[in-house]
C-alpha cells in the first residue's frame, strides 16, 4: 500500500514521457479554447464598440441591414428549445439508465447500452433530415407549418438523451457495493434501494450529465436549423417557428459584412461564455462526490 501511494505521488522514470505527453495534451486543449475565445472577442469588438451591448437587448428586432441588432428573440428560441428538450430527455435518460442497470436481464442490458451509444454517434444532420421529412409533417397535421419550436424540442431531446442516459449509467455503476449490500441487509425493496441509496449517491454525476446535455442542446446548429422554421420572433405557442442563435449564425454569416458580421460574432461569444459556464459547473459538480 505504501509502495502504491509513493508510486502515484512520484512517477517512475518510465512514466515520465507519458506524464509530459499528458501535460502537453492538456495544455494544447486549454490553449485552443483560449485562442477561440480570443478570436471571438477580437471579431466582436467592432459591434461592441459601434453598436453597444445595450442595443443587442433593446432594439426592436433583428434587422442588421436596417441597423437593428436585438438578438433576444433568437436567445429565447435557444433557451426554449433547450429547456423543453431537457424536460423530456432528463427523466427519459435516467429511466433508461435505471432500466439497463437494475431491471433488464444482462443480455438485454448490454444490447440496450449499445443502442444508446449508437444514438449518441448519429450525426446531427441525420436527425435533422429525419425531423424535416418525418417529424415536421406529422406536427403539421396537427398545426401548420410543422417546422416549429415543438419539432426543435423533440429533435434535441432525442439527441441529448444518450448523453444523460450514459452519464447516469456510469454514475450508477460507480456506487459503492457496500452501500447497496447495506440497503439490502436492511430489507429495502429494489425501488427503495434505488430511490433511497443509488440516486442520492449519484446526484452529482447525474447533474453533470444534465449540464453537458444542456450545453450540447444550446450549441446544436444543423438539426434545429432544419426543423425550427427560422423565423425571428418570440413564440406564442409550441407550434410557432423560431430561430436559435446558432442557426442565425449559420444562415447569415455567408453574406454578413461590417457591423452585421461583428454582431454575429457577439452571438457566438455569448454562446461560448455560456458553454464555458456550464462546463465549469459540470466540473464542480463532478467533484462533489468521489464515487459519482
């Protein structure tokens, strides 16, 4: 035990190349993030200087060619899509993790996990194509036009569900067996063990997965661009078309110039800061409990 502790604190000479390689990889990743953030700040400066931050929240609408730069309708569309997707994906993802970990037979559980991993690997454009050709027409039968906030919520929920399910499953697998054996010795039922021991023990791990899923939902571009309708407005119902910040950048960057182009970089900077905040919060939560 003493040897193991010393070996961990003082890596051997054979471990030194790997240690420096890992440090280099970590430094490279951090440098790339800082360079992206610096690039966004530099490109956003003309709009922040000439337009001003207040106008991004106070102008009447988003018409850069007419000197109006309010991106709040698109920010609200982003938030509505993400929150709606989380409301659907969080309980579904946790339920999927509980099923594969506690209720499914071993052979079924393994296949079920592989299917969840397959969902996580499907490109977003494929989800968008399915939503545009299948889901949007189905919604359109209920309420035109079909490409709407509801379509975006459903597509995003399907896309982030694997992240939540796999994170929750990994957190459940890390619960100390002593806790579970103790709960069984007290005569708790299976659900009593899950609700009273397993879920409280995995609280920080599940919260981390939810934050990472929220970051992916807010940063998704192609799928929401294809199914949300791309109308700059505050939605009055789930069936109204909306435009997200990411879709707006993808649609307008090709022809934007001057302050219009810089304003799109302000949108990107706002999203980048929001993502960094979410990832940082996920990192803090993941350290909340050693086994979660």
